[in-house]
C-alpha cells in the first residue's frame, strides 16, 4: 500500500491505471477536440436549431447568427452560412465540406478508440471502477455534490480512486452521453433516414436529432470544463500522476509538466491541421476522405428511399438554395412557359434523346412525399412528381462503360460556371429517383428548378440539380471541370457520394 493513501478493496488499487487506459484517455481527448471543433464548423453553415422539420427562419429555438431574411431579394441558404474563426472551428472560415470530413474522420477514430477502451475495460476488470454495483452510490454522490457545492473538498478517503459523484459522472459520459451523440448523429444522415424513416422519428424528427446532438455537445463541453477544473482543484500532482504514469506517487512535478506538454501538443496539432486545411483544401479533402469514402459509398449504394410522408406533413415553407439562372436563354424559356424547352440526353448512350416537356409528361409518373436534407442542415418535406430517372436510362440505352450521369444546369455556381453534379448510374433505378416537374401538385416553381430538377432521395440536397439543361453519360467525372464530381465538390470540398 502507498503511504497515507486510501485503502482500496480491490487489487486494482495497487496496480494503478494501466497503460491502455491512459493511452485511450488521451486519444479520446485528441479526437473529442476535433469533434467539438468540426461540430462548430458544421453548425455555422446553418446556425439555427429547430424542434420541427420545417426549418423556417424565425421558428428556430436558438440561433447563432444576426442575419435575417432580406425582404427585397431571394435569400439562398448559402447566404446564411457564417464564417467562424479557426480558433473555434476545424478548419475555420466557412469550410463546411472540410469541417464535415474532419468530423467524420474524428468520429471514426473516436468510436474505434472507444470500442478498444470498453472491451479492455471489461476484459481487465477495470469496469468495477466505473460501473456502480450498489445503489448506495446515489446518496453518496449527492453527498459529494453537496460537499463540492458548498466549496469543500471530499476527504481523501472518498476517492477509491474516484469519488461517488465522479464515478457516476464518468459512467454516464462513457455509457450514456457518448452513445447518445452517436445515435443522434446517425439520425441526421439522409441515406439512413430515407431507408429507415422511422429511425429519426425516435428522436422526434431529424431537426430534433440535430438539436439534441447540439445539446450533447454542450454537455460534453460542460463535462470537459468541470472535469479539468476538478483535476486541478483536487490535486493536480496526484491526478496528473495517475493519468500520465498510472501512479500518483511517481514524480508529480514531471507528471504535471508532461500533462501540460501533451495538451500543448494536441492544441498545436489542431492549429497545424486547421492551417493546412485552409491553405490546401483540395489535397486535404482527398486525404481525409480516404478512410471515410468507403462508408459514404456503402451508405449511398446500399440504401434505397422508402419515404412516404402524409400530405399533412408537407412543409408550409421550403427554403431555396442556389441562385436561379439569369441568362437570356433561360429567361426566354421561362417567359414562354418552357414551350421550346428540350432536355438533352447524350454522352455514352446508344440513343441520344431530346425531350420536350410534353414528352416527359407522357412518360410514366412517380409521385412521392419526401424529406429534403440540405448539407447545411436544414430540411423540408414536399411532394414531388416527375419521370423516374430509370425511364430515361432505359430509353437512351447507356453504353457498357457509362458509369455516371452528369446533370448540367442553366444556372451558375458561385464560381460563375454552369452548375453541374454527377450521380452514379446505379442511383438512377431507385424508384424514388426522379426528374421532377411538379412540386406540391403545382408546376415546379422557378426558384425550385423549373422546368425540371433532380430528386435523389437518399442523398443530400446539393446533388439534386435544378433548372436541368442536359444529362450527359460519362465513364468518369475526373476530366470534367476540376474533376471532383460536381460544382459543390469542386468549389466547397463536398463529397461526391453524399449519403451523410
Ligand atoms: N442548379 C442548381 N441546383 C441546385 C443548387 C444550385 O445552387 N444550383 N443548390 C442545391 C442545393 S445545395 C440544395 S439544398 C437544393 C435546394 O433545393 P431547393 O432550392 O428547391 O430547396 O438544390 C440543389 N440544386
Ligand atoms: Mo444544400
């Protein structure tokens, strides 16, 4: 027994904290920092939180923006995105695309690390320090709380090695808060929601899941602040000794120095990775995407949309993203009710098509009430009616080497070039993938893409090109424009397969 230290009934107390526990603790700190920082970045791209899925500005329960809808012009949701300082966000500015990549990458490693930790916790018997085995811990924890709340410290004998309040808090963070963040995160994926519409409903809808995920983030921040404060208040030498060397009678000064050094290194890595992301967004995107792309692709091609909302659930208000076309060519079409509009279908096809709206209307129809998920975070439910994309594919007969369909728009992206997006040809035969010409039983309104827009219900909104001019079948998108698979991929580092 170590002199003067509380006797601990288990042999564990003599063993101190094992190396794997100390390692997983610091790896956890490292990735949680990334999750918090990139979470702030994601939030900033649509800085309003809702309790319902009709994300009308003004009906949010909290907002982190001073911007309000202008009354004199169309307000696209990109106009709502906020710049954030790289001190707070990963990587900073308005890099939603990269922020998401950091978030997913960190989540992947954080979950892996968490699994290793939990497995070893049970394999080693260390779980006994965390999981209460008697209800008496509740009154004990309340007593400890009162002690702290009246600005006293519990006696050393209360720590074996954790005091009851600490033990309960740690157990709650590991076994309740962390899983809660994972399940509320999953409820925000459009591919998961499209395939299992009941799942986000468990949380009261997609926006509620987003709000709850945010509250989870606040809980994590509160825990981190309190935890760090108590580490410092209850004896930094002992505590750093535990978490660095696994023993608190080791060289305590060295332990504190190493602990602070470790935190400084972690902060420096955040700074360095933010800076490199802002400096070289494209290479960073491609690097970060390597481990997460297989998951995104799996979700994209492994899920089908089975959405069927009731007419009563249709959003009374549906946001607009993307500035409408301004070319004389398009305005001419619009003025003449799209009489002379022709959808061109070409590229790697046996039979190029040139279809008028009448011809499109004469084809089989698909009607669906679905939820739109913008990558920025807002949603809206609407009824869409149009031609199943599979119908077009059947008619134009793609060549064997055709793998992607490029949708070219009449409108321009923020770089001033025609908006385009690619989808894998396999998504075309999903029954709810359609070329929509009606929204909520009216001809597609101009701001929403008249005369024709894509709906791919397992994907994020940016894939659903509005004001479609032409569909081109290609083998690969790498030689188109910047080669990333679409306007938003080229300009904003969004991911080509967009199921999350
Ligand atoms: N041509 C074009 N299509 C586009 C966009 C755009 O900027 N240009 N924005 C996309 C994005 S990011 C979203 S969320 C949806 C929004 O559709 P809505 O304006 O009908 O709500 O359109 C997508 N289609
Ligand atoms: Mo979007």
